[in-house]
């Protein structure tokens, strides 16, 4: 590997996973990377490791810079296995290295990998580790997105290593934001935030404000997945501020639905036409032609969502039930939710969707709209008017 330097003495030593397509239910159609960083001075520290199948590549990358037996410190920002599962092997090879994590991190390392990690030393916000001319500062970030999470800041180089914050699942032969298409980069960053971190929006907003209040200069942000931000790190910080506050830049409605015999599909199209007639941007997503990941990403920057389902066995169609479970767990902020659907001899789907939304404390638009069997011209006119009225509601 050719050395990839963030700054003098700070190197990316991670690996690219070109084949990753699913990250616990989140569709990663551009692959991912597991980013680890080597900070070299009088003492040398490794910040984070990688997923265990790639440990050989990690060791090779480190060994091109330093013999692992000479590694002084290993910093564990986060224990989730895509970052730590190679740690037991690295720790044996770097047998003289001290390991640092938060208190929660130590407890989780022991539970994951056994009591050999009793030796882990714990740090808390404000603690420092001097490497020589370089200083590592630690900032706890609990529940971003595990209890153990923390950021490591290289003070003299103005580099923030925040693990799972500010990342993307994005495999590339390039490492930095000025080397890739910015539109694709921000698309993947939004998808990552929406599907992994949206639930923690209040904590993210609080932590960003805390970092801003500390007035620490940041030249580079090196996340644990994807591209490193060096050209414009403020871009991703501002995006996180907007997303975590539920701010949307324009009026937009996302219609998420599925259908059995096209009745709900016809309804969705007529509703969308009514919305569009009010000059409101509309996105229609049929789940069996799309997926939850895409739907949640579209919802991130929308003002409203319409969920539609046919009734099956007196309840929600399975794909829509899965979607509602997924989205209610993520708890998107500041969205208006409406519901529609079709049924045959008995309803139930729309009621079920409403009940799930109410339990999640979503803001709900009423009335709902249901059609029996196949929508005729009168029904489609009602769908169009429903879309118009819904659009007017989000304009107010």
C-alpha cells in the first residue's frame, strides 16, 4: 500500500470492503471501508481497527510504517465489531501496546472478547495522551451510536477522528473528499445518517453544539467508514446540524407504499398528481421495487410522508409492516404522516399503519383514505383531492 497521509505522521491504514451490500438491514450498494489511523511521533498510536476478515490487510498496512511490536497505544473509539473484531489479533501482535477506551468500552470489550481485556485503561472527556509533539484528546460521545462511543482529536494537527459520526458506506480507491464526486459523497452521507444515526438526533445536536462551544479548530475529519473530509469538513458538520434539527430545505412529500393487485398503486399515483398540482415535490416509492434504506433516505429531507398499504389478512401488507417497524425505530423529526390504502371484504391495513405511527408519537394527518376493491374514476378523483389537501396542509 502506498502511504496515505492525512498530515505529517498521521496515516490511514484501513481497508476497503468492495463487496459489502448489507449492513444489518441497511443496503450498502456502494460498499464500504473500515478506516483505522496510525499516529506516529515519539510514541505511536493506532486509532481503531477493522472488521476481522480484513485483519491481514490492516496488519500489512501498519507494518509498512512501523513494526507492530513497537506500537505503543491502541485507541478503541467504538466496540462494534466492524471496528473491533480484529482487535484481539492486533493486540497479540502489538503485545507491548496499552489499550484505551471509555469505561463502557472496556466493559463491552470484555463481554465481546474475554477477560484478556481487563488490562484496558479507561479515559473520559478531557483526558489527554501525549505522543511527543502530538497530543490525543478524548471526548466521550455516548449513544453516538453505542454507549461506549468516543471521539479522538489530534490537537496539533487539528484532526478529528469521530468513529461512526460523519461517515458513509462508500468504497472508493480514493480517500479524500476533494477526490470524489461531492454529490455522490453527500448522498451517501445522508443515507448513512438517515439509516443509522437518525434515532439519536437530539444527542447528535447536543454533541455538535458541545464541540462548537469548545472552539477546537478542525482541518480534517476522519470517520470510521468512507471518505475523509479535508477540503471542506464544515460541510458535513453543517449537514448534521440540519438533519439533527429536522430542517428541510424545500417542501417535499414521500409516498411509500406497496400493492397486491395495483389498486394501492393507482391510488398512490392519483394522490401524487394532486400533490404535484400544488407545486410540491413528490417522490413515489413502491417497496418491492425499492427498499427501506432508500425510503428512509428520501424521508430525511422531506416535510411529509404518505404511507399506503393493501389489506392482507385484516392487517398491514408485510413489506409495509417491515417499513413501519424500521422507520418508527428511527423516529424522524418534524414530519407530517398521512395514510391510505385499499381493501376487499374487510379493512385493517390503514388502521394498523395509524396505530404504529401513534405509538411512535408521529404527527398524523387526518382524515385517512381507503378504497374498496379497484378504484374507479370517482375514487381516483377523491385520491387527487386528498393529495391536494395534504399538500395544502404542509404549506401552512
